[in-house]
C-alpha cells in the first residue's frame, strides 16, 4: 500500500491479511480450549477440534515465516525490525501446542491457566502488528525521502537548464542588436558621403563576414 516495491507489498500483506488471521486463529484456540476445560472433561472429539485449530494456526505461522524469509532476502533492515516479535509469537504458539498435546495424554490443566497461556500468542500477534506497522512506516518514510530528493534534483536541473537557455538567448539578442546597430550607423555615415567609415561588428557570424 502506497509503496510499489516488493518489500512494501509483502510487509503490507502481513499487516492486512496474515497477522490478523493468525491472531484470530489463536483467539479461537483460546476460546475453544477454555470452553472445553470449563466442563472439567475433554472428550476426544473436542481435543481433535482443538488440535485442528492449532494446526491451522501453525500453517498460518509458517506462512508468516516464509514471508519473513522473503523480506530478509530483500531488505534485511526491515526484516530485523520484526524478527524478534515473530519469534515470540512462535514460542508462545509452541507452548499452547505442548499444553494441548499434554491434554491428549490425560494431563488436563485448569481452564483459567490454559486461558492465560493461550492469551500470550494472541497478544504477541497484536504486538507483531504494531512492530510491522512501525517497520512499514519507516519504509514509506525512507521512500518518500528518496522520492523528494529525486524531485528536488530534477526540478533544480530543470530550472538550471531553463536559466541557461534564457541566458544564451539574451546574449544572442544583445549581440545581434549591437551588430545591427553598428551596421546601421555605418550605412548612415556612407549615405551622408563619408566613405572612409569602417564598420566594426563585434560578432563572429554572418554579420561580421
């Protein structure tokens, strides 16, 4: 958005599509898990449903990681701004996945504890959006500064060229006027009978010849 480069496109794609979808999926994991645990017993069907949502979150996390790798190959400075936060989201997601895996073996945590644990990747995803927005703003500001410099240089060069052309035209006009005036004065003198007059033309063109 507002930036035609590949880096800007991929960063905007993260902010507009990928990160919100990841945050929404983590919120579903949190809500579904807390609801299941609130009943005190997690059935195999409920655990399978929770696992399916976790796999969707993992898939979306892997897509974000792939986009990050693209950013790192194209603009390491931009990628460095979001690297740590992507790692935090992934770490929090693994902790939730480990908790769900423990549920399948019979280690059922308290609903409140799971809710707190599952909230971390949601919060980290929103923090990733903030960090990504800062990175996009910095990218756009750098692009605007570059475009402004190019515009100033182009305008300066254009104005300089126009001034140079006007100066040359003015010089040519003055030279022609002086030469024509000199010829007219010589012609008037000869018309009055002064055949000794010599006309000096201060130019190096056809008028002097």
